[in-house]
């Protein structure tokens, strides 16, 4: 995985239309459709508590729906609400920032994977993975085989039965179909040899995925990657697939697409195609990009119940306003217009306004543990094509000296409102891989120690302007790339530049657009570049690991892009030093280790080498994030963890949220 947009910025219309090779991003667990609708001001619940919502009961009485007992599977999933059983009714009002902010929709109303995370995040190795769409699952052969048992009587939102053929179709006809994935099948479905897993239909309710060797991270990705399709409705989608419809290309062309390969991702995506049957609690009613709101209504065939046997969800409808600016979202929250909201607005700068208006808006503030590991990191390019520059940036004493010269507490107080503490690029406090020594090394603000290490690096002479000189007589100076719209990093870098001048090092700050930033960084031409930092990805090995060792040619390009290319074994790049090679070998072992405890031990060894190599200069731990929830909205947790795998608020069972009368 490469660094890119935050999880709550997903699929624009152009992305959808171009998605021919990318069925990874089309979801079984999708959200809602966009369409114009009259404003809905309904808030409160309080509907009579029975076995189903009053609106559905009326449809049953009118002969428009089967009885609730016939709509539920033989063994519905019983969900225990966080606080108490609720009542039916009401509309959940929230917001998204532009039509590309579909992550909020997917996490809030579309988190229905085959297996799911337990509600409380305790780290990837300790958080339980629970059956969800499947009734139960088994792991056999030391992690080579994954068996899933479907719920008897489970139905799609159109009332059609969910069968093993749906899983077969999704895997063989979609996920490993080379025509649909011309740039390569997603790694999750492949054995180490590159051969796809074998799919077996064991019986009418049971399927098995068989790999050639243990597949660590398989269940974790199924539970924590919204947009990863595992089960799609064959009875509906086969009309768009040439294996089942020889006129599939004609169908695509009639819709304005070139062929079925371009059309299949579109019709398989709930946000683009509300006709797609789904397993979500709420259903869209129109296609993506149309209108100023997203409106979703309850699924009459939803397959979860509360402890009383009452069909979920409690809330009738979800309305999400599509806003263009975060400032408007803050205003809506302050005015009490939004019922429950996470992401986007929860910055240090907005918090005083949000906290001050709690009584007026009738909401409480939710604590959110940040997922990021650092507010800003600075990577010096140790594989720069210029040999002199490379030697400068590869000098560990030079990097240590720069680190000691930074007054981190001043940055924390000025830029981050006093929140956080000095910290390097290291898993954040509370993480299962916390390494206090890695996080705190060289973070002391000490001009004396900075000068000591810069002298030790060989830069004892200075020019008339006070700037240190290299042995060749060149000034010790470099350019730092900063993405211009990352205001906090721009402000912090301005302060760091002043700190470095005081110890005789000159840094020029180049503020650039993100597209230009990546052009320069990925080309290996940047001298130094800033970014933020994620935690180490223990199980899947495809997330934030490039911050800790050079595994990804894009993510690692700020400090060791050529080493990362070598690691990819595609004939490019250059062989890294022996200690880094050892680290990469440990990483391969970790990724092949199914036992989570052993994987944790290997990851700790990897981070010990990270501590030695000191790839990045970090600034501070991130400030606490936050969200809001109306005081009359029940069963919403008091705190969340924003770990990307946990996909908040999905695992907290939004289908059990309800409005108190």
C-alpha cells in the first residue's frame, strides 16, 4: 500500500468511471446513494418496540413484504447494544466533505464484512475477529485454509437468498479475473508464489479459501478493509459479465461505457449503483454524485437483531449533507444540526469552537485515539543520485545533530496547542509495538548536543555567514519539500529552519502542491521532505511499514527509495547496507508468520534496527482526535480508536444507535 488520501477521501465520479482494473475498491459493504430530497428534520425515535420497525410492519400488513420471521435468517446475528436496547425511529443527520468523502459513508452505514472486528480496539493482535455475514469461521492447516459458514436463510436487500455461488462468483469471476485486473490481482488473494488461492464450495452453506502456505493478515484484511469485496450478488451482477451474458459488452456500451470491464466496477459499487442488492442496514435510493444529500433508508431484510429478537437497525433513515468546506461542518455541529460525526473537523484549531458550543448544540464530545504516529517527520534522502548530497544525508551524526537542534516543545505549544510530547517516527503510546527508546531518542532540545554531533559528523568549519562547511568547502545546506496545504507542517518547518540556522545548518523550505511533491520525491530527487507518520502494520505488512524500513518505493522514497526498489526484486534500485538487508529479511519472516505472538516478536526486532538506523526525524505525538454525538443518541461509545483497520464507527454497531424520546 502506498501513502495517499486519508481513508475518508475515496471515490469521485471520475474514479468510479475509470475503475476497470480496480475491483478492490468496489464494496460489498457500501453506503448510500446521492439524490435531491426535501430536508428531513425528523430527529427523535420513540416508535413502539416490537419485532420490527412500525414502517415495515405496515408494509407486511399491506402485503408488500413477507413477515419479519421470513425475512430473517434461521439464526440472525444477535447484537448486544453498548448501553441498552433501543426503540425504532428517527433520522441520523451527519455530513461529508465533498462527494469524494465516501469513507464516512462506508464506515458509518456500510461496515458489513464477512468477519468483523470487536467493538473495542485493543491492537491488531489482541482485538477479536468476530463472525459477521458468516455464522462462524475456522482456520485450518496452520493458517493455510479459511472456512466460512453462511447463515441459513440469509437474504439480500431485494429478498433473494445469499448463497455460496455469490462467494464463488465474487472470487473467481471478479477478484482473480485477470481481465478485470490487468495490472495484477490484489495480493490478498494470492499465495506467495503469485498463484491465486483455491476456492472450494464445501456444501450449500460452506466455502473454503486454500493457500499454498499460511496467509497471515487474511482475516484482518477481511475485517478491516472497507471496499474489499468478498461477497457480491451473483443473481444481479451476472447480467453484466460475459461468462453469463454474451451481450455484456452491448449492455456496457448502452450505458456509455467502452466494455464490460469498465462497466463491472461501476455496477458493483453501491455508491454508483443503488440497484445493487446489499447486506447493509440502510440502503441508497439513487446514484452517486447527484444531489446535495446522501439519503439511506432501512433494509427490510437486514439480518441482525437485538437481545429481544427485534430486527435492527433502530434508526429509520440516515441523511448525510454534502458540504464543500469543513468550516460549514463545524458550524452545523455548533448549531446542533448533526447527530453523530467523526473525521475531518476534529483538529486542534476547531476544538475550542466545538467544546464551547456543546450546550447550545446539545451534543457531547467523543474522545478519539489518533491513528497517526507523529505530527510531522523529516526524511533526508540517503539514496540521492548526487554522491555528495547522499553522503551528507546518510551521515547519522548529521541527522542526530539536526534532531537535537529542534525545539519540539515550542512547536507543540505554538502549532499544536500544547498537545502531544516530543517523539520520533515510532509507534505511538498505547500501541502494541510501543518502543519508548525509539520514540524518545534524540528528542531533547540541546544546542550543545546538536553542535557536538554536527562536529562529529565532520562539519567543524564555518563560513563567514556562520553556516557549516563540508570537507570540500560546500555549505551544509539543503532544501526541504513541504506540501503547501499542510499548514501545520509549513508552520513547524519555519520554526525548525530557524533552529537549524542557530547550529550552522541552512534549510530552504520549498512549499509545493502535493502532485509536484510526489513527482519529485518518487523520482528520488528530493533532498529532504516532510510528511506525517503511521503506525507499524504488524499483520498485513502493507500499511505504514515503509516508515520503519524501506519496503515501498513510494512511501520509502523520502529516505531510501533505491533500497526499496531493490527490495521489490524487479531489477531496479541498489542493494542496501547489510543491517538494512537483515531488517528486510526479518520483515519477510514476519509477513510469513501466522502466529501473531511470534509476528509481534519479529516486529519488535525490526523496530530495534529502525532505532539504530534512525531513518526519520520526528516532531511529536499527535493531538487527541475527537468527534461528537447528540446527548439523546444512545449506544454511541464515549471514545473510539481511529486505527485505519478498525474503520470507526463501523465495529461499534451503528445499527444499534437509537434516539431517546
